[in-house]
């Protein structure tokens, strides 16, 4: 297996570990449904926050709709 030339950050690092760490056990394909749902929620929340902070177009869309990333449940 080749060494990764990138570093995982945020939700990816939290759930899958850093590139220099051993892979998580069990692999995602064997996670229970509640853990997959938690991961999906955290990943979407992180993406919404990133877009809000870094993309004026989508921030304006959020503002026009009257929502913020904190509104995501």
C-alpha cells in the first residue's frame, strides 16, 4: 500500500484517522447504521460550515433563505 501524500482534517480525520495512523477497525462497510448516520451528519455539517465561511455565493443563498449552518440538525 502506498503512503498517502495528503493529510486528513476535520471530520475525515476524526472518523478515519490521520494518514500516518493505522486504518480504523472495522472498515466503514461494517459500521453499524447509527455510526454511519452520525458520520453523514457530521460531514454535512462540516461542509455547510465550510461553504458558509468560504463561499460568498452560497452564503448569500443561505442568508436569502434565512438559514445558517447552525440550523442544520
